[in-house]
C-alpha cells in the first residue's frame, strides 16, 4: 500500500523554502542602493535634459525674434522705397 499524505501536509512549505525566501529578501535589500542610485541618475539626466530643452527654446525664440524683426525692417524699407518712387513720378 502506498503512503498517501493529506493535501494540507503536502502544501506546507519546508524550512528550505523559508530560508530561500529570506535569502531573496536579503538580496533585494542589498540591491536597493543600486536601484536608488539608478533612479537618482535618471532624475539628474532628466533635469539636465529639461534645462537643455529650455535653453534651446530660448535660443530659438531669440533667433525667431531677430528673423521677424529683420523681415519687418525689410518690409518697412521696401515701403519707404515705393513711397519715394511714387512721389518722384
């Protein structure tokens, strides 16, 4: 006759299982500083990227303002030239 154990006894975790769980918790805690450093580095990279993006936005805005001012000056100059040509005729 076979030795059949009740299902409750079969599902009870053994001592080795608890030790493995404890070891994985210790390993997770040991890796925690690396995770935190990684998050800190990612935050710094993100902040630097946002600062660079803001700086480039300012540069592009200033360049755009100069372009618009230059075009306005050209249009004003051409209007003055047309007015002079119209008055000379």
